C-alpha cells in the first residue's frame, strides 16, 4: 500500500544546483544553505544523498562526522562490517543515520534525520530544498 | 573531512535560555608536551619528554573507543587535538552557546598517577597550571581553571594552593584520583588549604580508573567492552563520596565543597539512603560522624549534569533530582570537547524542570565558586 | 507480620545458618573432615551479613529448621532458602576446599531442612572458582524436587566472561535461575568481586558501595551478550538493593545508542534485555523505608522486583511492602517470584 512519488526526470523549481559531480570527494559532505536549512550533500558509491545538517539527538552538525558502512548484527564478540547500508555518524554521540532513509541504524531511536531528494543530471547535482514528499503506508 | 560551503553550525537559537550559563566541565589539552618546556627543570624535561602523555591516562589499546573519545568536529585550523586551542574553543563553544564562565579541568594531570618520580609529578602539575593560566585564563576571562595538585605530596599541594589561590582565573583544586582513598586523613592538609581559601576540591575521572594499579579500581573484575567500562565510571565517584563522608572530611572541614564532576547524579538517590541506613545501624555513634550522611551530601557535595540521564520519561529523572535536592547539589556541565558532551540549549531547557534551570545553569555554581566564578 | 491483605507471599531470600562445624562434618569426605578439623580452618561466622549489618552480631535464629518453619508468616507459601556461609569462599584461595564446603552445606540443607516443611525450597550454592566443579554440583542436586535455584557469590571476573558460560548453560538447561548474593569479602580481600575505589574501607562504606557488584554484573551480562547465548537464563540479584537499577539501565541504553558499533550483537536496548532476563530482590530494609523507594520501584518494569525477607538478619518481614503501590505489591510479593522460579510454580498450585 505504498504510493511513492515518481522521481523527477527534469529539474523543477524545488531543486537547487549544488555543483558538479566532480566537485565531490567520496564520503565527504559538502554543506549548503538551502531554503533556510543547512543541508549536507555527499557522494557515495551508492550514489548521492542529502541530509539535514542537524542531528535529531542534540543538534550537532551531522556533516562534520563520518560517512561509510557499519557493523551489522552479529554473534557476541564477532563483528561483520558491511557497506550495504551507508550511514552518517554524528560527530558527537556517534548515532548512526541511514543516508537513504534518515532512519536510525540499529533503531536506537525512533527519531529520524530529515533527508532531501537528490537529482544528478548531465554531471550536475541538484538537491530539493524542501522535505522529500514520499508517501508511505 | 568536511568541505563547508555554508556553515551548518549547531541549530537552535538560545531564546529559551535567558540567563548566564556556567559550564563546570570543559577540557583543555596540550597537544604536545613541549609546550611545558619553559616551566620545567632540565632533569624533569628529560624525564617527561621521552614519554607520551596520553589524554586519558591509559594506553589507548587497553580498551579503545570504537571511534574516538573526542568530538569529530572539534579540530581547529591548526590541526591540534580537540581542546588544544583556546581561541578555537571560544569560537566553537563558549561564544555560540552563551557560556559566561567555564571551569577548565585538564585531565592530563592524571598522567602523574603512576610516576614514581614524585618531584617530576609536582613540577609537571605546576607547569600544567601555569601553562593553562597563561594560555587560557589570560586569553579570556570566561576561562577559569581548576589547578591540579598531587595526591602524593601534600607539602607541594598546599604550596601550590597558597601560591595560586588568588591568581585571576583560578577557581578550584583538581586532584587526580590515585590509589589513595579520598577520605583518608593524609589528604587533610590539602582539604584544609582549599577550605581556607574558599576553593572547592574537584574530582573528575582521569581515565586511569580500572586500568592503572595507581588509580582506583572499578567494582567486580575487569570490563571487556567500552560501553561496559564507560557506564561504570560512576563507581569511582561513589567511592569518593563514601570515603569523604565516612572519613569525616566534612566534620573537619565543614565549609569545604567537593565537586564530583562527570560521575553522574541519579545513582546518588539510593546511595544516600544506604549511607543514612548504615549510619543508623550503628546508632549514628559507631560511624564517629557528627551528622547524618545525607546532610553532608546536601551541604558539601556538588554533582554536574553531564552526561544527563535519558530516561524513558523525563519525569523519572526529575523525580530523582528532587530526591537529591538538585536545587542545591547540581551544576550544569557540558564536557566539551569529549564525544558525549551535552548541549546546554537542551539541558537547560526541555530536559530539566523549569524551576531548576537557573539553579543548575549558574546559581549553584556561582555560590560554589564565589567571586571566582567570574559572574 | 506479612502481606497487608494476607495474600499468598513467596519469600525469595530466607537464610539459614550452620551452627557448628560438627554439624557439617557428616557431609564432608573423610580426608577433608581431617583437614577441616586439624588445620586453622574455622566455620565461617554467622554474621555480619554483608550489606545488612555493619557490626558483628551473634545470630541465634535461622539455625533450627523447625523453629524457622514455625516462624514463617502464615501467608508465606514458599520460601527459598540460601546459606550465606559458603558464599564467603570467593575469598578463599583453595578451590577444592570451597567446592567441598558448598557441597557439604547443600547436602546438610537437603537432609536436615527440606523435609521439615513443604514450603522450604533450596537455592543450592556453588563456588565459581572452578566452573567444572560448579556445573557438576548443579547436575548433582538439580533433580531434587525442592531445589528451585542456584546461588553463588562473585569472584573478580565479570559475569559476561566466558569463565561462567558452562554454569549458565546448565542453569538454563535445568530451568534454575542463578541467584547472585554478596559473599562478604567484597572490598576487603583480593579475589572476590572488588568494590570500586581504593581499600581499606569502613563497614559503612562497604554497605554503601555493595550494590556496585551487581551494577557491574548487569552491565557485563548485557554488553557481553550473555542472554543472546542463553536466552532462557534468569539472573537474580539478592542483597544488592534496587534503587540504583533505573539509573544504571538508562545509562546502559545511552551507551548502546552511541556505541552500538562496539556491541553490534545487541539489537535492542539493554533495558529490554534486563526486563526479560534479570530480577532483583527487594530485601534490606533500607530500600523500603525511604520515601523515594517506591518512586524508584515504579521506574522499573513491573516484573523486575521480588520480595525476600532476608531473615534472620532482618526481622521486619514484608511490613515495608505495605507502602507499595497496589499494582506492584502483588507482583513483588508473589507473582514475579512465581514466574521467575519455575520449580516453585509446580508446588504452589492454583493462584
């Protein structure tokens, strides 16, 4: 029962141009002021993501943390590192936020990190400044 | 590393906080021990410069933090470690968060705990004190220093207190917690000097707890994960509390304040009840104390907020704050620039009940540090 | 004097004392009889009870089974007996001597006490110096119909450690909760679980700090994933109070939120693990008397707390429970113990 908004095939007026794909170093946020919000944009091997630059926990600048994979659930005292899900790690209390969904990795909290739609077209990167309008059941 | 096009500095405005804030736990650090050279004798330079002064008084491999014990966003333009640049800390923390006065606690003082060369320890702490007075307190009056003294050498501890008590910026005495019970009478000369000068004595984990033979141990045996160990750092705080109270420190020094910084608060509710019960089981008389333990806690002990509890319902925390008379005993702290620092905009607004915000935000600290609070 | 309504009560902490070494010798192998009677060995004294007393008292109650049975409040339908004297063996260096002593006391209780009253159940004690011996002892006594738990005290190895795993395994297998109780040497002697800080210390400090042993244990059990390996295991802490539990669980949850990468096997908050697998006995009157005590109890999941009289050290019985909020009182005085100790349920019958 999910009605997902179709991804735009053309840049409309919600989108801000934030630079060229080549401007971005992998896993390094670039931060922009978009529609009054501080938004971090990052290039990863899974594509581009954009998140609100404010940690829902205590307000730290998420984009000054780290981006990468994380440890998945495992047996006691065993570790399994995976990059199937990429997270942003808050520079303060290290809460992990899934770049694609804004959900807390490991469900340590029900709070969510705001994410923004990213569009890459002709080697240029565009970010929608308003919250992504995705309808989920 | 972040490429910042437009700064995304930490969110909300301060509209909820219309009072001054005293931050009772900020950590300055020296990046390289060479900065202490001007303050050290050649022999002690030789002793110290061959060593690596860890910020946390233990080998990092013993129980490494999985990411870092410091904030990932607190490295300044000079690339020194977080907390090593007074200007940067001012711009990142003190000014934007409206801190009117901060208590600097240099936990690198804990390095002396295992040193058998007592004289080197004394000189190193004296160097630390003068360095931070010069580079931080004289840089900005919002920086106040807890001067470090050696628990092993009372003569030098007293001398240091006498010399520095009235230096502008000095506000407390920090004593690294060694394998010496804090209530023992051998420490009384230090307590006496501190009380006489109106200086609180401040305790804070050094990192040596549960790691060095020359530091207090944790309960049970040895932890084997970082969260296990970190969550048990309240225990040395409990040990200090029990020791100073039942050791009669406050019968001898009724005006003295002992500050338990970064050990937590809420464990104190049931511990206070247990201490009173222990006292009652001996009819009061057996303990040798003049008063009930809880009275000393409320009069002479202060706790700091960070890390502030995150219960399922904040009213649970509020209930415990009432049990420990938080309007008298609790002071705000951030623990900047450690990884788990608390944002004062949240601590001093929605996380605390309205009637406690000003008390915790600055009033109790102002009473505790007196004019030295700088307010 | 017991429950305010006269409703059924389960006492999860009733202590018994062995009066003299001679009483114990029939249960000791012959060569050890010789050793115990010709060496410096002395029967551990009956007091002080760690965490309850701060000066040595000569205890005369708790020695005679018939007297103890007669003294049981009429609404006590089951009482879990445990002997404190073997628990001091965490302070002993001879592992075999410790094992012999625990075994002898277990046999003494099974022989002299359990037949006296159908309400008596036994928490059989083991020494954790040598886990193989502990496991053998559990297997030896587990099938006695009135053995309802295992009890031990802790050495300076945290409970999450592999050292204890085979003991956890057999307790889980036999459906026996593992009760942890102070031994008596915490804080003073090298070997048992330490108290934090630096010794030596006054009895008052020991009393105040004793809950730390349980705090460390809770943290270690959860962060080391013990209940992932042994999901049916229940650990019960008796003699450590409970007022510290809410703060410790909140802190554990906060640590987990920030340090999940270090303990990725934990896929739920520590407090939820504790709610399932850990229990705390409400004993030691200091936790009941004070105003905040019930406020603290209400901060915990309802299934966590169990009533224990701690006789003969405390004689007020369940009087303190009269101040409990209604919804908690029945849980604490009966329901939680009935569901925590499966072996008690069998004989208790209809409720």
